[in-house]
C-alpha cells in the first residue's frame, strides 16, 4: 500500500512540522545552494526581519550581489569556526558595526521586546529530497535549516520495506562527507538522524564506514526502543517534541557542546541523547517548582552519558 511507502512517511513528518510553525514548501529544494550548503532566501529574510540596518548596508554597498557577498562570508565563517559557533556568536562583515547575528536564542526573560521579536523571527525550515552535492545527484530525505544554515540531515526508512539499519548504511556507504559542505563535520549540518517508524539513531560526525551512530530512543519499559504510541509512529516524539520550535532552538542554543583539543580545534560535537535531554529538563522543572538545594538521582546505564547529564 502507498501509505506504507517512505514518501508517505516524509509527507506526514513535513505536514506535522508545518502545522507546528516550521516553514515547508513542496519543491523548495530547488532553492538550496549546493556549493555553500545554505538556503539563501531564509538567510536574507532573517536579516531583513531581525537586523534591517545590516541588510540595508549590504544592499547599499553591493546592490543585487548583496546576498552572494553575505553567503560567501557565511560559508567562510562556517569553514573557519564551525556551524555551532557561527549560530551562537554571529559573524563580522566589512562596513557593518558589531557582529551580525545568525540566530536569536530564547532570552532569559521577556522584558526586552526587541530580543523577543528577534526570537520570534527565527526561520526554521524543513526541505525534502535535497540534492546536496555538486559531484552527483544523491538526495537526502530531509534537511533542517535555521535562518538558512543547515543544522540537521535525516534519512528515513519505513519498517514495512526497510529498517533503520538501511538508513545507517546509507549514511556510511553513500554519504561520503569528503568535499561536501553539508556533510563535513562541525562546519555543515550539526547532527545526522537515521529514522524509522520505530527507532531513531544519530551521529554528529560522518566518517564513511567508521561512522558511529548512537540511539536516540525514549526507551521501552526499561528496555531498548520506543513504546507503541497508539495508532501513530513510535518515533513521532522526534518531530513533535524534540524538533518542536522552542525545544529545537534550546538544543542548538544551550545543549549542544563543541569539545576542543589542545590546539583549540573542534574535536567532537556532543548532541544530547534523548534520556539526557529528558533528565535535564525534568531537573530544571523540579528546581523551578521546588527551589534550589534538592537532591536528585541521575540513573543511566554504563557509558550512557551520566557525566554530561549532570553537568
């Protein structure tokens, strides 16, 4: 039945995201810039809405080439510093005072209306069937963008025809990151998800056959996997909860960690596992409700990230 095919799974996820406030248009992959791994339209619209003086200065200096100049500068900054750093701390542009912000994460309070307006102006977009390479016509099922910058890729498989292992193999065997801006560690998309109806796996570094995927499941009554979710997909929590607008922006703005080596180069990106995300959010809710000073037990299996959960 067509209902059980991968395209229907894609349809459902994109429809859910659009209903939750994400930008989604059929055919939008044609607007993707393969060479820079950017979605330039959202980059421009973000600047026009959040920092109009910056966009006016760019257009005054460069005319119709303004978006090209900006995109080149963004790509260079991504290559030099990485996607997470650029999103959090912005970039410098000749002729523009101060840093140009590429995202606005949630303010500590809603007292500053300008910051609140910039937060609301964030453009979260899902694009499907993205031809990401200038060397071939390979497609990635879904790519998630924030203000035109790629933050996640997704390969989908339906359990009726294939398994999550097929999605993982696709990343390992058919998604060579060499020379691909979208797939290059820490300067392209920050995390890569393999998703089926029943399971989610993720990695922050594609390295061919050496790629290591970690589970991003909720757990099922003390065991692996995910519990059945009524008539829906057991993995629907991924796009309905984790990718929910405020949740996703919080993960990118506060939860992801870029670890650096002795040469101060990014050596690892840590994306929170589901149980880490759930534990810290529960702890924060408890502290807000009960006040500081309480004692909490962080109970995870060996090697599951207790230290990062507690930190």
